[in-house]
């Protein structure tokens, strides 16, 4: 019985290490979306190009995208009544990048 427990613990440690390594290969992009007067744009869609990651901005125009693959990422923003906006950001593994948008 002790052998089975040791094997189970070894497997658990391996899985946790693997999960941690995968999580470290992504980062977070956060920021705010405003209009040209500085007013928050509520409900704008912020997406990472080439992925299914997307969120809507809050009442303060803020957004947070978690799980963004590390490396360069193209972030696109759309909101009704505004021209779409896009910008590239460098995402560090395990890091947080800030990217604000001013829409016209």
C-alpha cells in the first residue's frame, strides 16, 4: 500500500509542475478604453487576435484579458459608434502588460 501512495504523490507533483509550467507560458493584458474626451467606453469588446480570448469593458471602461499567450499579441477593440482600434503588445510569461485605447 505505501508504494501506491508514493506513486500517487509522485504523479500529483508531476501534474502540478506541468500545470504551473503551462500557466507560466501566458500572461495578462489589462487597460482602459476611453473616448477622445477621456470618458469611459462601457461594453466595448476587447479581443486577442488569433485566439478566442475576449472580454467586455466595465462601467469604468476597464478590461482584463487573462491567459494571453506569451510573446507579441495583437489586441483589437470594437464598440458601437466608434472606429475599431488595434495595437500590438508584448506579453511576458507570467507578467501583466498594460494597454490603453482611445477610440474615435
